[in-house]
C-alpha cells in the first residue's frame, strides 16, 4: 500500500466530515472503529486492528486495539517493539505480512503468526504512529481480495491521529499559556468590546479582586465600585477609533474597589473566534509609588528631598541652556526656629516649618521646584516669573504668615530670610555655583535681619521699667571652670575685641596646643585641621566673621598629639551688645572618634 499523500488525506477527511460524531473527540477511538465497522464491515476481512501512537516519531506513547479484548502475544509485541517497527517504517511505505513475520521471528516469537500488514500513519513526512491490520481466514483465502476498504480505514485513522495530535498540542499549549498567565504577577483580563462582558481573567486578578468566576459578567460591575455604566475613563472607545493601528494605551488608575494604583496597558486583539476583543494588562504600582514618594518627598513638609530637588534643578539648568529660558532661584532660612524649639518644644517647631511650607506652596506654579535643602533651609525655583514678581510673591507670603500668627495669637512670628539669584539662559553656572551664590545672597539678608532684631531687642530693653534691674551677678572664671568640669566636651570662649581664645587644659594636652589662652587661634587651630576638611572649617568661620551667621556648626578632623586624625564637631554662637556689635564667641568642641564617618549608616 502506498504512502498517504495530502490528496488522499483530504479525501479521507471529506469522508469523515459526513460523520461528525466520528470526528468528535467526545467519542473514543473505539467509537470510531465501531462506526467504521458498521460503514465498511471491517470484521468481514479483519480479525484485529492494532494502532500504536508514537511520541516524537519513534517512542511508544499509546496502544489502541479493536476488538478491545484479551490480546495475543503477537499483538502485545507491537507495543514492546514499537521503536523497531517505527525505524523500519521510516524507510518503507508499509510492512507486508512476510516482513512482519520476519520481524517477529527476530524478536524471538515463533508461535503461530497471524498474517498482518503494518501501515504508517504519516502526514507531511511526520510519523504519528502505525496501524497493524490482522487479516482473517476469509481475506487470506480470497484471491481477489480488494484493499480499497483497508486504504480507506488507514487514511481515516491517519486523519484521526493528525487531528488528535493537533488537538493534544493545542490543549498542551493552552495549558502552558494558561499556567504562565495565571502565574504572572500582572493582572490580565479580556472583555467583549460591545457587551463589556468578561471573556477571560487570569488567576492573579481573580485573587486580587476576590472573584471566583467573573467570566460572563460585566467588567465595570465587578471591577469598580458603584458604577452604573461603562467607566468614563475606559480606553475602549479610543481604541475603536482606529482598530487596525495595533495601538496600546498606557495610563494610571486608582481603582475604586481595591483602592490600589495600577499602571494599565490596553489594546485590541483577535479572539479565538476571530472577533476583536479588548485586552487589559495591569501592574499594581501602589507600593513602588509609595516608595518613590518616600524617597523623593520630605516626610514633614511634603516638599522634595534634597537629592530629588537637586536632580530636578540639575535638569532645569541643562534645559535652560537648550530652551533659552532662565529662572529665579530662591533660598530661604526659617527665622528663630531654634528659639521656638527651645521655648515651645520641637512639635511647635515642626508646626512652624509646616506652616511656612504650606503658605509658600500656595504661590507656586506647576513648573516650579520646591525642596528642603537642610533642617531649616529650603530652595524654591521659580520658572515663570521675573525677579521683581518673585520679590512680590515672597512679600505676600511673609504678610500672610504675619496675619495668620496674629489671628491665631502665636507667641512668635513665623518668618524667613531669603536670597534670590536670577539665572539667565546664557549663564554658565553649575548646580554648586547656584547654591553657593544664592546662599551668599541669603546670608546678606540674614545678617541684616539679625542686626535689626538686636537693635529692636535693645530698644525694648531700654523701654522697660528702669526700676527692674538685674541684681544677679557671678564671676566669669568660676562659671567657666564649672562648665568645663561638668562636660566631656571642650568648652571654648573667645573675646572678640582682643581675638583671644580660652581653651580648657584637657584640650591643650590632647591636641598639643601652645597654651590655654591663644591669640589668632583660627590660624593655630586651623593648622591642625585635616587638609580635606580645611574648606568647610574656613567657610564656617568666615560666615561668623562676616556676620552672615551667628551660629557655628561644622564637623572636621583634627590631629592630636599622637598624630591621629580625630573627628570633632564644633558648635558655637556669637553674642552681640546693644549696638549690635560682636563681643563674645563661645561654644563646645565634641570628640567623635577616629572612625566616626565609617560608623554612619
């Protein structure tokens, strides 16, 4: 019998189409053979039919026998020697009775061998299996026996197994795809574009929305809260305007049912029946959004953090050169924050910071940048205003703060001092240049603010009752000794008029200073500061000398008598007389240790 061409197979398929039940996998292989028996009378010439299904064209996968009764040893050998028969069929179109008998003899089977012909079930050069047709006595003795019926049977069996193989592969693929989709962390569902009914939903989405069997239900009824019609933000209508464009719409949604934030990706795809359906893939970005917010926004003020703000300002500098568009940078420092913290507690100090930031935000545009540079220092970048407009805005903020303080009877006045720097598109400033220059501008105003405040305080003191005199007095040296012996830090005092510093004996010994009283101490002590920390040390001292600051706070390394570099934290404050003149500078130097920076998180 010849190999089966595509034309032969098509003829058999046409025959099978008349027998829908035969071609349906609702019926078993045995149902198929039973129906063929009725149609073709198989048992008139055949005593047994054995069909062996192969895996990968050479390995035994399954065996089917008709009639399905006790098997002979000959029939059992078909399964055991399937690989051997498959190998021979790769080279032949069929194995006739004589060759089959020879194969069984080689396998050690010497009993009564029934005449059997083996035909390959092959299509498009792929061997799905083989059929062994065992002839009965009538067929053997009938010299004019026609093989047309056998040809039809073999072709039908081949068509059956081609479809069976395709069905199994499709089922396996669907199982794998479903397993993959259900195992994905993404939320996936498909809806009918006309009825909004859910056609498919992966297990992840079912679990997140607590749905058991959403298929067939209206999407907006089960996926949203209190909806009476298709969501007004649904992208299906937009996709349908151009269904052939393979367009994907990306958007974010705060779901009304789960309260979670999703990044949605919507498109139109072809469904199994050829219709166009709506596919949505969603990623839950709630946690990443929160993490991003926490990383980029200050917890107290909800302004940008130092890092996030500096990154945006860096981008703005580059954009200014490219777009020929300048901007105004403002640095402001909250006044009297330390006094509020000391007198009314840090919670009140936090309220002061929040109040000022909230008031500033009212006057900012969408393109402006606002970030916290340090504890009480903030940067505001105005992108759409002139320098004069920015000054007017800041004055409005200060006036609003003053009115609010009076209305709420605050014991202090919320205010800030600021510096402004106009950046032209042609300016060649780096980020560091801008921050340094605007810092200088701010401290010019800060110095004026402190001088004015001291003059106001002095004026108030003169206006007080002259009969109320301070009778409390003490000797400065005793006070100094008491403080030195009460702390592990090094206390220092400087008489500004004479420029003489007084250091404690323990510090003199630790750092090998020339004495407890040192003139021009900045140069002598500065020589012991690590070269890498010199700039920070000198800059902080210069701010005090220039009057740009009255509080000194800096960390640096100093070399002790053993030559080791010790981290120290130096704090100090300048005191002024009634005329606003600097008279005394004093503070503490705290030892932090050699490995201080390494121990920081």
